[in-house]
């Protein structure tokens, strides 16, 4: 995504790229990824992007959230039937 918010992401060029795709939401890699996100200037844009593209494409940590957390956010956003 050249020329976008991703260029300013704290995770860009990370020494531990697999941390953002850890499968266990409570392991050391996930904690590391979230700690990097906590210092990131584009966390809100990253999270919004992940929510918009959905779970099939936004796997792992995005905007300091896990897939499970984003799933919960999506369910809360859905209007009642």
C-alpha cells in the first residue's frame, strides 16, 4: 500500500513480522505486536482498514486488536434485525 497510512505504521519493516500473524491471542508474539501498535501513529486507520476488509483478509493483529476482538466489534456494530 505505497503512499498510504501503512507507510507510517510502526510495524512496517518489523524485525519480527510473524508477530502480527500469531494464532494464539495470548502469546508473546501477540503481546509484542500489540506493544508496537500502542506506539503507532496510525492505529485507528489500521483498525478501520481491518474492519472494512473483513476477517478473510485481515488476519492477525491490526490496529492493536486480535481477530477475536474485531469479530466482537463487528457484531456490536450490526443493527438489530
